[in-house]
């Protein structure tokens, strides 16, 4: 199942593109755009990215060429949310965005990279029943809950994180009272 998005601008959510363009206009726009607005706009842009989408996605991490991590015609949101991504692709997306997080020099990029990294972890757990992280199930459940509650989180990822939180919590050992 492909992710349904209201799109009119080369695959990107119109409100996200408008926010992003508004931020690029100059200092006046920067004064009115909150940090959460910038995080949300960047995340929306990355989720809409993909071959043929006409939208630029996450940059290549330093020290290497940008690999094509998405199948032809698929957006990043499609790969993360449609349930058909091979485990190896989800692991590659997680590692790519982890490198972006380490290389980022601004908070919106770190937050968007974190969201995509954890979305790949969530997808592996939900689609394959496999944990592709060193975090415990309880730590993942807690992280998914925090990410789902972020005001800048894309709605489709917030729902994805809520489902993954439940799956991770079910696999977490019970705590002693």
C-alpha cells in the first residue's frame, strides 16, 4: 500500500514546500519560522524525496557518494511505510541517516535524520519482526513514544511510531516491581 499524500508540488506536501520556500526568502521569514517549523519542513521534504519525485532528499554523508537508497519511483515515505521494503534496504536507510545525524551541523537536520533513522528501525520491527538496533525493546518503545509526540513530526510517521511503540513494548521484558 502506497502512502497517500496530498501532493501538487513534485511529490512534496504543499504546506511543507510553502514553509520551506518562506524560510528561504530572507531574514524576515527566519524571524517568523520557528525551529519546529524548520524541522517539520525539512522532514516533509525528505519524506517526499525519491527518484522521479523531483524533490531533493537527504544529502550524502561526508566521505562518500550518495547511494540510491530508494527504488525507482518510490518516495522515502513509501519505502518506510508501505510494508514491502526488504530488511536490507531498511538497514541501509538507518545507517545512511545515522551518518547524516553525526555529520549534521544544525538541529533541523539532526532531528530529520533521527526521525528517518528511527522510522527505518520501526519499519523493520513492524514489517519483519526484527530489531535492527542495539537499543532494548523498552528503550525503543520509549524513543518511539517521544518521537510520535514531537510537534514537528510528520503525521504519517507519528502514527508509524505509535504502532512501533506498541510492538516494541509487547516484546520488552516486564520490569520487576
